[in-house]
């Protein structure tokens, strides 16, 4: 085959350090757009970006020339630097050390988009910790609770 073709969808999620509620209504939409811009800059097309007070969700494609670790490093490092310049109240903004990145079946894109759009509603009854544990179970990822949170 003379062409290399790829379309890999990923659902990424990570929280603020110690799950502090630092993503307020003043910054959330700007932050989501900024994260989408970082994805675009790496040729990882953002499909939906959203989140809630202490975490984000990003549904995007993974470009052939971009590794998961490079994408996550850029997302977290660049957005953390940027948010600190927006207002002095964000000067202590940090992301957690880890992250979750999960493959998404193309037939499930609309389901994941809707899930991301309804984060505020979803988190009326479930914490980020419970949400993340559910993802780990769904994707059959073995984990040690002692090393998941910081």
C-alpha cells in the first residue's frame, strides 16, 4: 500500500493537582478552547473539549506523527503556563502528574461527545475519582490506588 492512513480517536482526561476546584466559570471556556488549539497545533483534531471544576476531557484524533506522551506533555505544560498568565488568581494552577488516555471506537464518537458536554450534570452524583476509576475498569486497566492520585 503506497499510502499510510490513520484515524485513531482518543479520550483523554486528567485533573488539577490534588483535584482542586480551579477551573471556574471565568476561565473554563477559554481553557477548553486553548486545549483544543494545542491539539490542532499537533495535527490532533479536537472533536470535543470540556470538563468540570477540577478536570478536563479531550476527545481528539491522534496524528500519525504524534505520540501519546508528546500530546499529553504539550497539553498539560502549555495550558498550565498559559493559565498562569491570565489572572494572578491562577498563579498556583498545576495539573496532576498522571493522565488517562483511552481509545474510542469511531461508532462511539457521538456518545463520548455528549458525555463530555454533560460534565456538570454528570458530576452532580459522581466525583472525578469515581469517574476515573470507572474508566480504568471499563478499559480493563490494572492499577494500584496508591499511585493514581497526587
